[in-house]
C-alpha cells in the first residue's frame, strides 16, 4: 500500500475507529475465553443457568477491576 | 500482521478511502471469524469430547451444538458486562 494514502485524514480517522473496535473485540474474546472456564464448569445445557449468567457477567466486571488494581499497584499508587 | 498489510490493494495518492476501508473491514472480519471458530472449536472439544472414540457419538454431537450456542451467548454476556453497564 502506498504510504502517501495514509496522509488522508479521513482514512486515518476511519482506520483509528476500526483499530478501537478491533481492540474491544479482542478484549471481549479474551475475557470470554477466561470466564468460560471459570463459569461453565459442568455439562453444557441448552441455556445458561442464572448462576452461570451472573458468573460470566461478574467475571468480566471483576477482570476490569483487577486490571485497574494491578496498574495502580504497579505504578506505586494503591 | 505483515501478511495483512501486504495483501491490501496497492493504492496511489488518489485511492478511494472508502474502498480501502471496505477491504480492511472485510479482512478484519474474516480474521476475527477465523480466530473465533478456532477458540470455540477448542473449548467445545475440551467440554464435549472427554473420551475420544472411533467416531463422534450422538450425545457428543449435540453437546457440541449446544456448546457453540452457549459460547456465542457467553460472548454476548461478557460484551454487555464490559461495555453497556453503568455503575
């Protein structure tokens, strides 16, 4: 790809938007991967139980908190 | 992502940004779908095929169908928990 095409500010903005979306998708994929193992422990049913559903939801939210905590700890503010 | 950038259309200064973006979006979507399929395949193999036999049993097959549906549902639950809940 000719690098001069990247001087187009509209193209840059569109690429940046796709980059943000891709990063969000990657986070969702990673968390689903992790939380599936934590929350879907027994056999697979034809729907999730209420506890499985809330486990998955809690798992995602707690992960965000852990991420924040580890960053704060690492940078010396806890 | 080297193979990704080398497969973009060669575009000069007059290239149409919308066409370039459509190509980028299509390739991103395809890469995402491939990765998703691989992940789901692995997870559901772990879940459903505990003792591999000489062929997939009926219960293993239906387990895999349910597992794929559940994994898609789980993706939605995680996505909403991350991006649409307000504290």
